[in-house]
């Protein structure tokens, strides 16, 4: 568990749900306590069930998920919608749902339900597309190297970056990197050659 950050439910009645990266156990923080699944407080479970009822298209994806047992549906729903740990509670103290975090579940890029069961990332001025999220992962690189890494043209990367800036309200790469980290995106770490400072791309 992450014990060094302040997140929803740690000091208030908000709810933060996340998967521990090491143990793969699903946790929730609520009313100053932490609970592991399936021992979430009843009021937390009820809020999750209500959110499922409010999103029938997402529940339909659960029904179509191959080999997913009935008893695992809620767990999968929470993982896909709230699996990351960030500074904004998934449910605030009034029960309002916040979907603004990114979680690398291991199925990104190959899951048939990506963007359907899991949510798009909501930002200040819209939602980030899958391509824009991929660009953010490599934000530490120069634009040309992002293009090479993602097998896209430099013009496409420039367009994505412009859209990301407009949507997030961030104006430079430093702040975009900080923003990406704040919502749970793991940034690619380039290696530099000691001799000439050129980046190495693996």
C-alpha cells in the first residue's frame, strides 16, 4: 500500500479505490480507514453498485467479458474504472463520481473493452484520447523521438501535443509531465549517452 500520499478517504469521507501494484490486492480508503476487497464497507459497496446501475453500457461489457465469473464482475468494474491511485477521490463525500485517473492494468492496447468499460480521462477541457495518453507517456522525449517511438509522423505528434495542451490547460512539457504523473501515468525514462547527450531509444 502507498502510505506516503494523502488521497481521498484518508482524512475525510471520500472514497478512493486502487489496486496495490505489488500485491495486486484491491483497496479502498474511506472515513480515515483502509479496507481490502472483499471487506469494503457496505456504504462503499452500495455506491459502486449504484455507479454500475448508472452505467449499463459498462455492465454490458462485463457480461461480454470472456470467462469472467459472476462474483468477479464488481472487482473487474472497480479495477477498470478506479484502479489507479491519485489525489482526487473516486467518490467525493457527497457521492459524486470522479473519473480522472489513468490505470495501467496490463491490458491496455489489447483489451476489446478499452475505452468502453474503462473510462476516458476527463481533464479541464474535455477528454484525453488513447493516442494522447500514449504521447503523454513519452512526454520527456523530444517530439521527433516521440514520433519515432510511436511510429507516427512528427506532425501528428505536434498535433496531439497541441490538443493535450488545450485540453489540460498546461502550456509546457514540464507541467504536462507533472500532470501525467498526478493522474497515474508512468513516464518513459530515456537513457542518455554520456559522450554526446543523444537519447537512446530501446
